């Protein structure tokens, strides 16, 4: 009887175990048919391999926002390069910032600790001050600096180092309306007297000979008169250096006296120059209301944007000797990177991109200034004559280039040049600038 009872219990236990097994298998089967409960689902296991879309999201680069602050009125030319750069590097967005009186605004922002990531400026006293105060990044040993013309690099050298990358050369000359000259039978003037004679002929034809945007001092006059100072000498820079070293007074300089007189004489053939802004000057020249306009080379792209049909070119300011004509040359602008930028490496990527010849050539074709990048030929026919003089070495350096003048000297010199246009008093002008340079300790 006991044996029978054990068999009954064993049979019952087997049945129970089979029932449990069936239930487990059924549960597993229903689980595998339910995508939400399946242990093979990636969402069900925190240690599972991410899907392709998840991997792409994880590998996506952080979006970088760079501010590029620049002073030149050639916004479309910069935008062309920026667009090409952003196409190659879609995670980097560059916002171009161009405001009135940009260089003064930049000085204030640098002083207040609100520096833009990337900006341009000239090889001036401001550049020197930024370097001395550790505000900009040393670019000396960057690979992209090897693509820059050595002459341009020498212009931005500071104690053997380069804190800026030159973009273009600048020069100033006299833009002229080719149709007006051809219609009146006027050849390109090679002396001051020939230039005055051309102005007389144009005036007699009922056309304004010159337009001078004397209202906008920061944008024109400081380089305007500096250009005149090299008309009668090959080294005007030395005249000002001698004054600062107390070797000679500027009031004794016959070169500056003749330059100041020429400055006044040409303005006799303009109308209300002190009320003319830079933009108004461009408009008058581009629309044929004025036959000539002196300006830096980037004016060509502004004029062309106003009137694409205008036939115009540029010649150097002439002096007394047609065989001694020279072109003032400097760096039109150089790029610099703020030491406080969060994105220094990305800013360097932009400079590397810019310095590649095919990209520098794109900018040259739109901005129309000779490129400072090696291997980029100029295609701008309007400045062809100017480049001829440069190629022949007939140049001089801006007196205030490379920080020889302080910021206050640059600003005050521009104010005195504007006053000269108003008072036409050469003696007073020379006394003012003598106090500015000889009188500075």
C-alpha cells in the first residue's frame, strides 16, 4: 500500500512539473511575439548596441558660433568666403559684423573684455597695443602663415613674431572715369600740373572734377594725406620719425608743405567736400557726377556694385617728376584672433581656409585688392596701372604703418587733415602736426 501511494505521488509531481514547463514555454512564446517585451529589443537593454541613428546623433559635432568683426565696406566679398567655408564645415557658423566707425568700436570692445572671436585691422598702433596687452593670439608658427607673401608678413612683424595674418595689400590712387577722359581727350596725368590741367578741362565741360569724402575722417583722411606725403619723396615715414626723435620740426619740411598745398589745390575743383560722406562720394563717382575720386583700392568693388557698367581705372598720385611716381603700399587688413575666444582652433581653421589660393582668389575677384597670399594673381583691370608700379618696386610705406604712430597720433592727424581742407591754412596745419609729433615725448 505504501509503494502504491509513492507511485501516485511521483506521478502527481511529474504532472505538476510538466504543467509548469508548459506554462513557462507559453509565456516565452507570448513574450517573443510582443515587440515591447522582447529581450532582443534595443530599448529593453541598456547595454545593447545603439542604432545607426543614435550613433549619428552621438557623433554630431557641437555647433560653433564665431563672430567675425571687420571694418571694410566689402561685406559681400567676405560673405562669399564665409559661405564656402560653412559649406565645408557645417558645424561652424560665422556671423560677419560690420558697423560704422568699426575700428573705434573694436577698440572699445577690446578694452571692455567683449572682444569678437575673429577680426581684422591694419598694421597700426592698435595692433601693437593688442599684442602688448596679450589680447590676440600668436600665429607665427601656424602652417597657413607660410602661404602669405613675405613682404606682407614683414609689415605685421612685432619683435620677431606675427600676431596677424595679412589678407590683402592696400594702396591709394586716383580713380577716374575713362569715358569722361576719352571724350575730353585727357591722358593719364603724370605730374601735378597735368592733373590740375585735366581738372580745368573737366570743369569747363560742366562736370565736377573731383569728389572728396572729407566728412568721414576715420575712413579716408588719415591715409589720404599720408598718400600725398609720398608724392614728393620716397620715404615720408622718415620725416615723421625724425620729428618724434626731436631731430627736426615738421614746420621745416618742404615736402610736407608741398603735400599740404597739393591737398588744398585739388579740393578747389570739388564741391562741398566737408559735407560729403564716403558713401555719397562713391555714388557721385559711380554715377558720373564727378570725374575723379582718390581712395584705397577696395573702392573699386563698391563702385562696381553701384554701377556695373561704369568704365573706370586708377592712377598713382603724381608729383613734380613723371619718373619719380610711387604708390603707397601697406597691408589692407590682417586677421587676428582674440585670446579670450572659446573657439581659437575653429578661428584658425577659417584662416587656414582663407589662405588657400583658390579661396583667396575668390575674395580678390570680388574685393579687387591685390592678394597677400602667394600664388594669387590679380585679375582686376581697374588697378592694372597701380600694380605695374608695385611690380617695378616704385612704392613707399605709409608713414603710420606698423605702429610707428600712436592711436592718438593717428586720430588727431586725421582731424588736422580735415581742418586743412576747411581752413586751407598750410602754416597752421604744419604747426598742428608738429606739436603732435615733435611735441610728443
